[in-house]
């Protein structure tokens, strides 16, 4: 099982006081997360004002800080909300000069296929983010599934029962598709820990970090990303033993 640490997402200090925003803070958090057991790092680079960005200089600064501090796979988000116009988003990514190991793409977003092709041409691994069964169908139709580094099953439902229904529907669409490509399952906020357990039951990779939840399984606020990583590994292994 690969556990990926998602360090910041779109969060800010008012969401969690130790949310890493600057390249130095992100690198320090990555060191702690890797030491706690994470094997890959996912970040949302920020500009000088702390806003999410795809700007080549800001992305390079963040990746360079990480590469100098951790020996781990490094990935970034390409979420459509960061640069809403698909053509501008593609141009921003084509301008990247220091490349991450992988990048996540939300398949349901306009321009996702072109974005994936541009990244693959530059040997950047593509994580296909699948939020819904319809997005899974888009991935199958695109012909990209076999070329992905990972397929991310990402139910956005706020209630666990609904999230599990979404997971089942996504997995049904993907049945027999790209069987050699690893699947990673994660939830968000109230479903985060239940999806860690479901990932263990299915033998999928998993993800945790402040982007997904600021709380530990017992409901207490986590001290930071390393705290969440340690708890996720324990939660995953406990579920494996109970299966």
C-alpha cells in the first residue's frame, strides 16, 4: 500500500494553524510526513499571497524546496478552480520548467484530456481524479486510463453511506479497465477515515493530510500532517487485520 500525504490543498491558517503555505513550510511538513510513513507528497503550490497557483515560478520554487529536503515522489494539483480557463490552464502547465513527478487531473473538468496529454508528453505521471461514475466513463472513453500513474477514486459525498455508493458505482464502471494501474481511494472531512478503512478492505492505496481532514479518527484536531499520516497507517493496518 502506498500512502500519499496531501499537505495543504486549498486550506489556510484559519482552517488549521499549521497548514503549510510557503515552500519552506511545505518542505518541512513533507520531511515530517515522510518520516511518519508517507511515500508520496501531494501539494498545492502557493503564490506570495498564499493563493493556489500554477505559475511556473511558484511551482518551481515549491518543487525545488521539496527536492532539496525529501527523497519522495512529489505531485501537484491542476484543479480547474486554480486557473478556471482551460486554455490558460494548459498554457500555465506548458510553461513549467521544473517538473513534478506526477500531477493530479480532475477528469470531469473541461480540458482534462489535453492537460493529461501535455503532461504525459513531458514524462510527468498523471493521476486521474474520478469524483463520479460519469467521470469514470469519461476516463474510459478518453483512452487515457492505461497510461495513468494512478486512478484516484474520490467520492465527494459528505456522508459515508453515500460515498460508499459512489465508490461502488465508480468501480463498476472501471471494472476490467486498466487493471495494472493502481487505484487510490480517499474521502473528505467526515468521510476521510471511513475511506481509509475502505481502501484497506479493497487493497487500494490511500491518502491523508490536512487537505482531506484536520481531525484524527477520534475527532480531535491533529497537530499536523505527520500526526495524520501516523494515524492513517495505523487505521489502515487495523482494518486489514480485521478483514
